[in-house]
């Protein structure tokens, strides 16, 4: 039987650990952000269920493998469980408690998470797992998608879009996957290259989730060097950004920590310092959603103390524009918001976009006489840059991670809320036409 002396000197780092029986056979595999704390926890609790107590009684040795990050630990745990199928990993969880990342069998495969891949309605081209933490693997996929975009559009009735989707606009999708093929030349002259890139992204994500992170990094570095030598500088820059994103994901930090309040608090402190704000208690974020100018809507999401404050959310049905003009639509939404002096005053207003959107926000403020008292910024997609009225541009990718995490999560929430309202209007219109 194991005892706590065996783990007293375990490292305070992420990794995977192994419980082995007297014959040296691995009977349980787990992961940890902090190996010593996790392993010591097995000797602090006497209320474990019968299966865990049986595992501790049968085990005679504990070993571990240090890794660079908790994400790497999550992925390695899945690969090792699949390889060894330890007795107590199987006994302690039924199929419905494990998570798998599945890849659909279609021209542009989609990625989804499922408990029971053999029962899925989608024909599969492959799966990776089992993973023990669904929330964590969702976080990993969300961040991998920033570096290696793939499609997540729910295409109703198999009908594809006539224009690139919203996710393509923010760099989370390559655009062609959910776009009608006869529209490719109009929007993407390099459509064939994008199609190959999509397939390559899926292969890379499969490799990473299967535990082959090092080989992906090595090949991406080689591809970047070749592109640079051949003076394909745009491609080289994209590969450089992908490498940096991967290094950030797999860096030695608590990336999968659920202590979201701590991250938001740090992000708010950085935001106040960076922008010279006296406070950041109330932040309003604005976004626009439309389909070729039709059914245009604006969203205003509010963050109180860095947390979404849904009771304060507002939505605007755009009235004055029928053609695609996001800047003009944004101005209408802002003017309508600024007319409400009865609404609480924000410490900061952020609009989705770049310099044009920032100038529009400032011009919308002028009639209200608030332009000198309210702080405004614009968050640009792709490059993740924050534009300020004084001409300053803050490159968030080069700054503290909590600030980037905070602002991008705000943008994602504003985008989600706008898209949700837009879809409701589309559904209502479709029903009316029946």
C-alpha cells in the first residue's frame, strides 16, 4: 500500500502520475497542475468511494512525469489512458464520463466533443481521447482555433452561406468551409490554397491532441524558415504567429485554471494601469451583426467588476441601414445608447473594430457632450490591437496575458450576444414567411 512519504518530494509542477501494483503494472493514471499537491491529496481524505479506496490499497508504488504545462498534462493523460487502459481508470468512469474530440467525415471536417463517439449522429473520420475534463478540452480547442482556424458553423438544412461567415471575419475560420463553392472566386481567389490549409489545420489539431505537440512545433518552425527563405513573408509571419500561439498555450502557467475571478481581477488591474483609468467597475462592449446589411443588430454587453452582467445587456435593432455598412450601424447603436442618460455611466466603452470604428464612436459621443468625460477604445480583430483616441495602439499579444484574455473574452461575449439576437430575428422572419 502506498503512503505519503512516497510523494513528499514530488515536484510542484504540472504532470501526469501513475499508481502501480506490486507487479509493476499501472493501475491508475491521473493529471495535475501541481503534482505534489495532487498526490498528497490522496492521503488527506478518508471519504473516497470504495473503488478509489481499493485502488490505493492495491497500489504499491507511485511515479510521475513532469511536463511543461497543465494542457500538456491533459493531453498526455488522454494518450496514456488510451495506451494502457489502466484498471481503475476504467472502473472509476463509465463511457459517459469521458470526453472525446471527434472529427466529422466531410470535405471540411468539423470538430466536436462527445461522450460516446460510437453513438454520434455525425459520420466520423476519427477521434482523439479519452479526456477526463470536458471544460479543459473545450478551452484547449478554443485556443487552438485561434492558431489553426476551423469551421464551427451550424449550416441549417445543408445550405451554405453566400458570404463569408462572421467567424471568418475574426480569423477563427478560413471562410471557404461554409461558403457556397460558386462564391469562392468572389471572396477568395486563393480558395484552393485555403482548402489545403484547412485540411492541414485539422491534421495539426489531431496531432497536438494525440500528444505530438513537439513534432508540430518542429515542422511549423521548418515551414516558417522555408517560407522566409523563399521570400513568402506573409506566410512566414502567419507561421510565426502560430508558433507563438502554441508556445503560449503550452507554456508553464496555469492555463486551465478555473480561478476565473483571479484572471479577471489581474486583467482589470492591467487595463486600468495601461489606459490610466481611475476605475473599471463598468465596461460596455459594442458589436454589430448582420447578413449583407439585412436584419442588422447591435449588441451592448456590460461587465461589472470584469464579470458579465447580463441583466444590463442591451440590444439594438438597426433601423437606418439596409446595405452592409458596419461602421454606420455601429454609430446608430452608440447614438441610441448615449441618449440614455438614465443608464449607469461606464468607466470604459469598447467597440469591436479598428481606427474607423473608434472615430465613429468618438463622433457619436460629441452631440451628447460626453466625449471629454467618457473613455473609448476599439479592439481590432486578428492583430489583437487596442486603439485609443490619442493615437496610441496597444499590441495586446505582446502584453500581459490576463489583459488579452479579459478583452478577447469580452469581445467574444459581445459577438455571441449580437449573433444570438440576429439569429432570432432571422428565425422569426422565416416563420412569418411560411
